[in-house]
């Protein structure tokens, strides 16, 4: 079963965030300065669930990291297999972060062992070819974009 169809505890308890590790390795290999941010439940010291939901939504949806090469950018790291899923509720906060500094996605497909990097504006253009779904465990609506649509943004 695809991880995205598992419940929150399965997806986040005692699991390595492979996509995050791959993103960190990528930025390091390209000599791009980066630091982690965010409220990832896979961290060594996660925020307790009852405390997490007391935080403002924008803080809950803080990007996973930032990077500085020619400019400062926020980076949201997403792992997937054959398609990228982005929740509508996350997207609304990503727009707010993009108002502060440019916002990018780093996507890692474990199935194809491929990396993709693109801006929030590129994601907006992909919405025309996306499908809409709803998670069973929390009823949150998401856009789903085939990995094929990400191919122009593949990086090595």
C-alpha cells in the first residue's frame, strides 16, 4: 500500500524521511547552503500533536528547509512514488510563504530514484493537468500530479 494511503502514525513513527535526506545530499553536493526548518513529525523531538494544533496554520505548514545559492528560497520537500500529492490546505499556506521569499518544491520519487526541483509558480501551471482526490484518514482535499508532468523539472 502506498504510504499516502496509510494513517498518520504509520507514516511518521520511527521512519526515516528519505526525501529529506536526498534533498540535503543534493544541496550539499551542489555546494548550496541550506538549513532545515519546519515542524516535521519525523524529527528527533517532534511537537506533541495537541500542541501542534494550537499553532497558527502558517507555522504548522512551515517549509522543510531554506536554501541560499544566488537567492534565498524556501524549500518544501516531498517524497512520492508515481505521483505528487499536495493538499489544498498546505497550498494556501505555501502562497503566504511565497509572499515572504520565493518558494520551491524538491520532489523525490523513490520508485524512479529521480529528483525534481520547481517553483510554486510552476506548480500552479501543472494544476491544469492534475486530478483532485481526498485522503481517507482526514478528508483533506489534494491535487495529484503524475510524475510524468514533473519531467521538465528533473535534476541530477
